[in-house]
C-alpha cells in the first residue's frame, strides 16, 4: 500500500461509507440534519484525501523522468492486465490538482438540497475515477478509470443540472463514449502489435520507441494515432468537437462545472501527452500543423463566441474552449517550453476557471440568474466577492504575476520556436486570442461588477459568507503563488517533459533522414 | 449370436456420476410435485425450499464434477463431461436458482398455483442440463424437448391473462415448428452419416465415409435445417420475430428465465453440434462443410446484432427493449461461437445471464403484479423514490452497454479478443470485420440502454407512485446478480480459469473422480 493507492481509493471508500451511513445510521433524524452530516462527511473525506496526496509530492524525486512510487500487482492474468500505478512529472500535479479542487467543489455544493447523499456519492466516485486516470500505468486500467468518470458526471448533470439537463447529459455521454470506444479499439490494437502479452504503458512505450517501425506500418500508426487523438480531443475539447462542452457546463451544477473544467478536460490533454506523443511521435509531428490549426481556430472561435454570450456560465465555458486550445497548441509545438507551458496552463486553467465557475455559482445561488444583463454594480454590495472575481478573471486572462500568464507565455514562446510548419503564424494568431480573452473577461467584469445598480435586488445581495471564502481564498492564493513562483511547479515536471520532448524529437529527425534517403 | 452382457455394459460406460446434476434436478422436480400434494397449505414455502435445496445440490454436484472434467464419454458417448458442459450447466442452474427465488414472491403476489411453478422450473433445468451434456443428436433432442415444453407452460402460467396466453401459444407454435426443423435436420444428418453420435459424425465427415453416394447434399441440407432450428431457439435473426411478443407477454420472471437459462443450454448444444460434429479440419468434406456454416453463421451473427440493436432503439416497452437487446447479445455470442472457443462464449453467457436476470428482477418489481406497468415511461422519476431497485437496473443496463467496471465490459472484451486471436490464427479476415461490426453495434446500443436511465432519474415523478414491496428473496437475487456483475467485471480470473481449464486425459479424470 503506498500513498498513491490510498489517495486513489479513499474517495471510493468514502462513497461506500456514505452509502452505509444513509442505509443504517440515519436513524430518525430530520432530512435537513442528515444532509448536513453528508456534507461534512464528504468534506472530511475529500480533505483527508488531499492530505493523503501530499506525501506523494513530498516523496517525489524531480530528477527522475520515469514513473515513481510504483505499485504493480498482477490482476487479470490471462490478458496480462496488471494493477500498475505510479506518478511522474506529467501526472504529479494533476493528482494534486484533483485532490485540491475536490474539497472546494464540495464547499461549492453546500446549497444543493436535492438528494444530497447521492450527489456526494457521485462526486466521490468521480474523484476516484479521475485520480485513477492520472496514476494508471496500465492501458486497461487507464481505460477503466477513464470510463468510470463518465457515469457519475452523467448523473450529476442529468439529475442536478439545469433545465436542459437531459439533453446535455446524453450529449455528454454519447460524445465521450464514442471517443472512448475508439480508444479502446486502439488500445487493443496496440496490445496485439506489441505482442499481445501486456497492457503496461511503460513497457509498451519503451518497446514502441525502439521498434515502432518494424512492428507496424505507417498507415497503421496513423489509424491508431487518430483513434487515440479523437478520444482525447473530444475530451479536451478541440474545435470542432467542442459542442458538448457549453451544454454540459451550463446545465451542470456548480461543483460539476468546477470539476469538469478543472480536471475532466485535462484528462484529454493528459492523454495526448501520455499516449499520442510518446507512442506515435512521427505521426504526431505529421499531424501537428492540422491539430495546431484547429487549436488556433478554437482559441479565436472560443474567444469570439465567449464575447457575445449573455450567460456568464456559457461565457466561462467558451473561454475554456479557448484556453484549452492553448494547451493543445503547446503540446503540439514539441518544444520543452511549449510542453511545460501546456502542463502549466492545464493547472492554471484548473485553478482559475474553477474559481470563475465558483464565482458564477455564488451569484446564481443568490439571484437564480446567470444573465450578465441582470447584474451590474455588484462591487458596492459585494466588495469581497468582486475583488476575488476580478483577481481570478485577471488570472484567467493571463495577467503577469498571476498563474495564467506563465502558461500562456511559455506556450507562445514554445510555439514560436517550434520547428512545426507555420508555427510562427500560429503563435501570432494565438496571441490575438490572448487579447480577445482580455476583452471578453474584462467586459463581463465591467457589466457585472461596475456601473449603476440597475436592478434593486442586486443592491441587497449579501457578500461572501465564511464558507465561500474558505472555498475561494485558497484558489486565489494558489493563483498568485503559481504566478510568482512558477519554478516550484515546473521543476517537478521538467525531467519527464524533456524525456517526452526527446522522444518526439529523435524520432522526428529519424523520419527526416529516411525521407532524405 | 451371443451377447456378452458385461462387455457391452463396459463399452457403454454406465457412469452414474456423469449424469448426477441432471438426476438431482429431475428427482427434485418429482419431489417438488409430491411436496405440493402433501403440504397443500404451505405449498409455496415447502416447494420453494425443496427447489432451492435441489438446485444448490445440483450446483454442488457440478463443482464436484469440475476437477474431473475431460472429454470422457459416458453412456456410449451420449453424455460427455467437459468444460463446455460444466460451464454452461453452471449458467443454466444459476438462472434456475434465480428464477426460483424470484418466483417465491411472484406466485404469492399473483395468487397463482404454487407448487407447479417450481416443478416446471426444475424440469426445465433438468432438460437444460441434459442439453449441455448431450453429445448425441438423440440426447440433444431429448433435452431440448424437456426444456422447451416446460418453458411453453411457464410462459402461459398466468392463465387468466390474454397476453400470457398469446405469448405461450406463439411460443409453442413457433417452438414446435423449429423443433420440427431440428428433428428433420437430425434425421437427414443421420441418413447421410449413419450416426447420431457427434464424435462419430465428426469421424465420418473427417474420413469422408458418408453412408451413400450423393449423401453430401443430404448432409448439407441436414446441417442447414439444424442451423435454422437452433437459430429459432436462440432467437437469432432472421428467426427472431417471435421473441419480442413472447418476451413481452410472458410473466416478467419467466421472460428473464427463458432469455437466460434455456437459451444458454441451447447455445451449448448448438456449439457442440457445429464446432464438434461439423468441424473436421483437414478433410475436403469437413473443410467444405465448415466453410459453409461458418460463412452462414457469420452473416447471421452480424444480422442478429444489428437488427437487435437498431430495433431496440424504437422500443417503448422495457420488456420489448430487453427482448431486442437479448437478440443483440445472442449476435455477440455467435461471434464467439465462430471462434470455436467455448470459454469466451460461456463467460459471455454468464455475464449476460447475471445482467439480464438482475434487470428482469427489477422490472418484475416495478411492473407490479399482473405486469401492468412495463412501459418505459412508467418508470418516470422513480430513480430516487426506490433507489435500490433503480440503481441496480441502471447498473445492469450500463453493464449490458459494456461500460466498465461491470461484467458486460469484460465479457465483450474477452469475446472480441478471442475473435481477434482466432482470426490471427486462422488468417481469415471475416472475424476481424465481425469484431468491427460488433464494436459499432455496441456504440449504437449505448443509446437505448441510456434511455430507461434517463427516464428513471432525470424525469419528474409521475403521480400516484407507490414503492414496490421487495421481499427477502428478491433482495437476495439483486445482491447476487449485482455482486456477480461487479465480481466478474473486476476479478474475472477465477471464473475464466475454471471455464478454460485444459482438457485432462481420461486417466487423470478417472483418478480425480476417485
């Protein structure tokens, strides 16, 4: 038993505890009191999970590129499936991001009054699923966790969502399932190509990087790359596969949105870096101009659509499409800076967008509307709220000294120095996206927080209560810390990132040589 | 001519141990009948207790036979004890056990005659077990008839209900029709080969020593008729048309039973006839025959899964939806059939049996006595009103859709994997295309499996909903099927190994029996 396994399965145990609590120890207490017990219990579980994840960071050796703190137990022997988990530079921060965001999203769900127990159980199962995705070092296990995240999210949207929740939930499910089934086919194909004995990601990656071109032809590699990429790019989501995201975000409850934007989308970009780049570097290089084009379209399109949204939540959702475009751009620049930036942007986006969704949720809870036009002049009645909202928006739009800046800056430099065709053009266009994101976020702030109080209801709004402060302040602190002390975070990821970069680099060069012959 | 009795008996190998499970099931059936007569007051409790004890004993006898599994023949080769028999028998008994547990509440709530139900299920089990063990066309027919006739009666058990009567009559007529096909096919195969024993038939085909000149055509026609007959019984397209009506009209628990236990048993016989009897690689005749049925079944498999899945999308009734889904699952199982490897088919049937029985158990509860509420819209909003039942149903449906970590996922995974392996070994590309078709089909199926979940959890509750009373036995069934679904999904090793044990030599098997 090491800390990774404990962290991964603690939330699941917590879910079981909640289930049993509701079945056997609920007694004759009133529903309201019981619900409170569920909330506190879940908060406790997620906090304990967060604490349990800290030793992973403390024991992490940043000089080592490969996976660490590995557990490997044989599981389904006839298939060669093992329970193989560990963390490396790619996953370490994502694990912590997940455990960190969870207690906050529990705080953000305090106002949920419908079926609290089931709600919390789904959130906890979701946490185990997400952690499992990041720590799995076995493709079968990875797929298992990847799918497990789907079901709780589906219920969270479908049961606790807004008006069009059924449409959004089914759309979310179908989009993701189509992608992941294709990925399953690709995983099985990779398993066979590798000899049909193991699903181990580390072994397969090593074997592929040594003998990739003797094991399979280039068209096969292209097909497999495509199957993996499609699953992950739907999840990211890359334009034009993004249409499920605004629906899901708008309909999901606040906690669902925080987790969806904060962690679930990162499973896509994580997958790209874990599978597509190391397994098929040549194809990745080949596809880079196309993917980057789509990413840039996504950046600009997302920003433009965000600008005209009357609904705050939809605005933040489209800003996610835009920001995740940056991440994809950074990944496919194949430069160390670009990849580092992509990873950093993943974390930064998780923090700042999570906070943005939280902020939107807070006023929605008070006024039951998310339309920008219904607000105005909130700065007067809600000074604390406004301060925090402004800081996280500035973080999201990439103001220096806040976390968004570091990621975007690294990505832009990385892309500019990349040897992918048209990379410089992409950088310039993505730069336009940075400006646009300033436009839509600032414009929203202006309309929501400043100006005259047009609606009398807004003048009476209460400022943040203690619970909301507890949820938001850690996010703000982290946004600042990540903005001024980026090396703290980047050091841990450096070794793994440069290993990935080398894999892409060398194989790319080999291909150029072959072409020259 | 003097007949040496003892040597004849020796050659027949009258090994009672080999038919122990069948014997126990049949004897329990008889005891159950007597119990019904003796305990007229407490017939339901007494009969169900007898039935449960009998089935548990049957299960134990199967486990007892397991270590000695080999290709040993008993009764002159009419009965065989191998992995195929044991694994499918296990599934059959499991389905019966669940059906008996469900029936305890069913016969009480509906005020139906109490003792016969259990007796009928036990006889159906005996027939199913015989089907699994049969290695001779005659024994197969015997088992099939015992299993079928009891199931016809079970389908019409709710005598006062017009739907059940229709279902039963339809099932009977079409079942009799398909049995005629089977019997005719058997006769033709016997005519062509001069044998009824499957191993003997295989030898005849391998050595190309058919009974007479031109018997080749007769053999082919016979095989085709067998295919049609079995195709009817397992509800594969295009012989599936009876299924939705029969499944909808029969009492829910009978539907669940029909769709699993007897079906698995027929699958076992189907597998044995074709992959043992009609598979004689190497010989020209054998290869030709194999090629013919292989291609036909490949087409049938794709048709079955596609038709099942596509039509299921349009269903408004949950029982019809599951009927079409069971057609689709038969299509997937046929894909495993084509690999000639029993273990993956058996494992798939086991996962299918657990999910299907679990789902029908929930539906029986929701449908109320008399099966009044079986429209999907009747389920609206009940998700959190009866969370235990609804979440169970959701889990079974998601498992059928192939979502991990439930059994349905692993079942499909092994099935597709074994098809892919077989394709690599034989070098024929057909199986790979079948796998592709099956994967695409699974994607389609996700849509309709989600629909009842959407209705249950995401829609508002219809007024006038009363919580169904879930008895102890039904709770036990749900626990069993749920745990089984997760157990097979997460730790499939043990069961897979048991289904997949290498065949032992006769000596080893005999030693193990002693």
